[in-house]
């Protein structure tokens, strides 16, 4: 799904500083300061997309697009997670954890029944007898695989639940942790101008917000993308 890819070429002539960098570096467009509630949020110019990124947006190097409300690029779904599909992504995590819990419970119950109830051949019930049955082997494999998978998936769901309560994105959380690592004692902590002040309102604001308008023109004829996948490995992008 479209994570919220922003259109390109909205600001082809950004303002540049009048002075040249003393170290001979290339001049970059000047940032803009936007007021969000009681704080000021600085937005930067994206030289690739030729536009000023809105607050909470970021340019994804994997997709090579600026994404509105970019949270992260998910390798498992091969797509960015942004404003338009974050609710779907969180629902996917919840469904995956619930499914794994059900598999663990049902497979464990099946093994318990095979191990405790005598069968028609009047063999002595037990755990070894349960594993000797083809159905029992399948339940044991499903139980072990679910235990292994639920640990990282459950940790990811817990992490994003915490982000929801605080109303921050993964990128913002990483930046805040990096700021804390290099912060000078006595400096104020970075504030979050997007929080609503309570966990419930933050969760409702993120999961129940409108998806927003999609700028992808699905009805038009697709054009071949001739850009290089990683221009840094083989020269400049064409």
C-alpha cells in the first residue's frame, strides 16, 4: 500500500544562504521553522525530491521517496511504514501475535490430550506416545516454531505499542536516544510537540486518524525507472 509518498518538485527554487561555507562544502538550502503548538519544528529541504519535507516526514533511501509521517522501512513487507499504512501495520502485528498465541495453546492442548488419553490400541499414554503419532509430531513442530517466532514479533509489537503511547515514530525515537547519548549535562531534553498529553488520546490520534490523500496516480501509464539502485556504489545517479 501507499505509505504516504509525497509528490516531487514542489519547490524548485529554495532559498540559499548568502555566505559560502568556510570549509568549502556545498551550499545547502536553508531550513524552515514551523510552529507546532507551543514548539518550533525545523523542516529541511530534500534535494532529491526538490521539496521541503513536512514535519515528521523523512526521505527513505530504500524507496528513494519522501514519505509523510515516515516511521521506518520494513524489510518484511518490502515497503515503508508511514502515515497511510501505519494502522494496517500495527493491526498486522496484533494479528500475528494473536495467531501465534492460539497456535501455541492449541498445539500444547493437542499434545496434552495425546499424552493423557488412551487410544484405541490401549497403549500406555505419555509424552513419547504423543510424539510417536504423526499428528503429535506436527503439533510439536508447530509449538516449537511458534515459540521461536513469537519472541521477536511480540517484542516488535511491544516496542510499537510504546511508540503509540508516546506518539513518536521509530525515527524520532532513534534520534532522541542519539541526542541523549551525546547530550551535555544540564541541557533540556528534546520535547515532543505532537503528543496530546495522554496515552489514550495519543493512541486514538495515530490509529484513528484519516489516512490522507494519496499522491500516486494509479490510473496513469507506468514509466520505467532508470535510476540506479545504489548510486553511491557506481557513480552518480542518472
